[in-house]
């Protein structure tokens, strides 16, 4: 076998090996693409499953609250949700109180600004009387109020 025949055979073998490697790579890439599509579908199905479970749980809790379903396990969840709802109400009352503090600070600043702007020889500009603040905590239990006619925590009449 001549030198050129050996080179030609070596190049041909390398080309054949390259084709086989490329074919293998392409097949693997296709399968990886298929896997990715399936994983996306599984993720979507998991999301649907979680949404359905949340809906079912919500419906079960509604039934427990309405007395149509009796289950100690579900009753524990209803009580936990009621506790969380009360905590939310307390935090919302705290937010309302902080917002009232902001308004009070703004009013003080506006009054100071108006007093500083008034001429020295003229009578001072009348300052608006303070706005009466509504109670933000229950007089009986001390818990923050959520704005109803009675305390959400102890049921005491307010206002």
C-alpha cells in the first residue's frame, strides 16, 4: 500500500469516525430536547396539581366552617387559619397606626412651616386643632383594632 493510499484511508477513517460522532451527538441532542419538553410538561402538571390541592383545601375549609363537614384534622386547619387571620388584622391595625403617625408628623411640619412663614408683626396664623384620634387598641384586651364596632380578639364593643 502506497503512502497516498494510507493517507487516503486514514482521512476516510477519520471522516467516518467524525460522521459517527456527529450522528451520536445529534441523536443525544434530540433526546435531550425531548427530555426538556417532558420536564416542562411535568412542571406545568405539578403547578396544576398544587392549584387543585389549594382549591380542594379551600373548599374543605368552607365546608368545615359551614358545618357540612366534620373532621378534627380539618378543624385544626380552620383554627390555624383563624389565628393567621387575626394576626393579619393586628398587623393591618399596626399599619394604620403608623400611617396615622405619618399624617401627624406631616401636620406638625406644615404647622411649623406656616408659623415660620408668617410675618413677625402680624398675628400668628391660626393652627388647626388636633384631629381626634380614634382608639387603635381595644380598651378591654389591649389588642389592635381592625375598624369594626367590636374587637376582633375579645368581642368587646368599641366606640
